[in-house]
C-alpha cells in the first residue's frame, strides 16, 4: 500500500512539474515573441522606417520648402526693372514695300526682317536682359531716302530743334535702369533723343548708353546726357558698334559687355 501511495504521489508531482514547465515555456515564448516584435518593429523596424522615411521625406519636402522660400532666396532677374529706349530709322520712317538693307544705309537684314542698326543692337540687349523695349518715335516721319534723312538730321542739329515725340513712357517709376540707344548724327545724338531726355527726370536711375555710328562712336554724347540728366548715374562704358560691323555683332558680344555692368 505504501508503495502504491508513493507511486501516486510521484506521478502527481511529476505531472504538476511538467505542467508548470509547459506554462513557463508558453509564457516565455509569448514574452520572447513580443520582445522580438518590439525589437524588430518598435525599436528597430519602426526606427529604421522613421529614419528612412525621414530621409525620403527630406528629399521630397526640402525642394518644396526651397520653392516656398523663393521670396527669401535671390530671384532670377526677369528684366522687369529695365527699359531699353532707342531711336532708330525703322519705326520713324515709312519705308516703301520691298526696301532692303543694301539699298538704304543704316539698315540691316536678319532672318528676312529689316532692322535699323540701333534697333538691332537694342534687340540684342533685350534678348540678354529681358528688358522692355521702347522706341523713341517722332510724330513727323523721316524720309525713306537716306540722303534726305541725313539732310534733315543735319538741319535739326544746326537749329537745335526738338522734334515732337509720338511715344511716351507711362510707367517710369517701374524702371531703375535705362539702356539708351541712338545713332551718331553729326557727331551728336539725334535731336529726338534730346527731346526724350528733356521730357523725363531720371534722377536716381542708371542710364546705360549704346550707339551705332560710321566710326565716331559716342563723340560728346555721354557728357551731353550727363548735362541733361544730372541726377542720374550715367554709365561711361557704353556699347559701340559701327555700321560696317553691326551685322557681325551677336548676343554674346552684347552679353560680355552687360556682364561687366553688374546690373
């Protein structure tokens, strides 16, 4: 009997011990499983996701933030503050149909279009700066014949005439830089350019001259501009092009000059 009871007690103790171990193993298994999930997901996986997502988010958001801060960053110059005012035969002359650059001096033909020499130089400046073009236009047109225009220009110069202008700047305050172009007529600016300069006050603005000529360049024009606009900053290093070489002038030539102006 005693052996029988000992056997029963031994079996009970053994069963209880095995049950406890099984329970402990299941509990540790769950704890181990949760620990692994926390390590791979909560501690390792999600952290890596945050770091990777953070890097990816930076790659996506930073450019947008840069775009959003465009007001803080230096903006590209769109030329909106630049006016390119010029006097040219084209626009101030009613040329007959079919006129070409060969038959009439001070004209140039580019891509099938006729330009005045100064107008062409102005267009190159416009291409480079994006500035607004403004033709200094007279009410009375000049003759299509070059010799007749030359004669009229000489007479206006001798009389110090002021031709009445047909074009006028409406928004002068919008500009702080004025490119001023003209041909050299009788070692001087055309009188229409004098009329233009006397119509406005460019005080506080920068005037940058450019000229086309047979070879005389600016003559005394820059000093005349300074007299007429004493409150303006007049650039002395203006752009010069001769009639014989105007066809070879490129936007790159003009660009090289403009770069040195530090607009």
